[in-house]
C-alpha cells in the first residue's frame, strides 16, 4: 500500500497575507503539516504544491520529497482545491514512476490536528474501503434550529425545517462543520471526483480545539495561543 501526502499552499491569501509561511513559534505555518506527515510514518512520499517560488523555497528547507509548481489556472481565488491535488498526484507519479493507492491532503491552515487524527482517517479509509474520508467538528449552530435563510420574498425561514418544530438545540439532529483539516482518498476516487462528496464518503469527527482553520488574523492569533499551550507542537 503506497500512500502520498499532498500539502497545497498557494500564494495570494487575502485574509492573512503570506499565511502559509508566516511563523508560529519559530516555524513557518506549512512546516507543521510537513512534520505531522513525517511523524505519522504513513507516507512513502510527501509533496508540496504551490504557485509561489517563495513558498516552495521555504518548504524545501523541511526535507519534503517533491516540490510541485502549480499552474496558475489552479491557483486563482476561485480555483477549487481538488484539481490542484489531482495535479500534484499525477505529477508526483510521473516523477517517481509509480502509482499511489492512497492520497491524503493536509491543509496548511489547520495545524492543530494531531498525528493520531491523520492515522485514524487513513485507518477509516482503508478498513471501510470507502472512496474518501473528510474531517469535521460538531457544529456550533444548527440548520434545524438557528441557521436561517431569506427567501425571494424577503421572509426568514429555517434552513432545514422539520415537521415537528424543535425548541432547544440539543434536540436537533446532529450536524457538523467541515474543518478542512484532512482529506483522504482512494486514488481512483480522487481522479474521478469533482466534489468531496461521494455516495460512500465518511466523516471523521475532531474536537473544536483541533479544528481551527486559519482564515483571518484573529484565527492566526488564536492558533498561536493554543499552540503555546501545547507540550508537543506536532502531537
């Protein structure tokens, strides 16, 4: 079983400038995902994909196997992530002259994951033999209780109304926020998918404190605070 870890780190972040290489506790942000991938001992190959020479140069200092130059059409603000991961997989396979059975993408902006989360996601994918596994955390708000939409007439309504109204959140069906931390695919499922949702997609649930996705300066400061309280920065 050959496994590839991809770490996609494009330039051009608007919410946090240069966030992928900004330092937390003396390390660039992308280094945490690299170190976690290495510590898991799951991957034959670790590859960084980026449209930025500066990011690739920083990544090269952390002993990854391949630095993939991502085409600009895969690195725009509106470009989906899956084609970038597919491109990284096919590029590495050509360079390494081998196929990978499993592809796991670690999001740079979710450094609070534990190594055990990576191992558990891969184990779930391989034991259940599903197309892919994604990660999430229990939602703070519920579409059955306090997430609303405004219809074409300007009237507010619940996003998902039930036949029997719910009067406290605890009675609502469980819902989850995707945390963008770990994506794992069987190779063929990845190459043939356009979205992260397949008929057999499974969710691996992570706690809130390991599910912060850095998308703003406040997120960045919050992650720095949480990391300062950890005894081991890759866990």
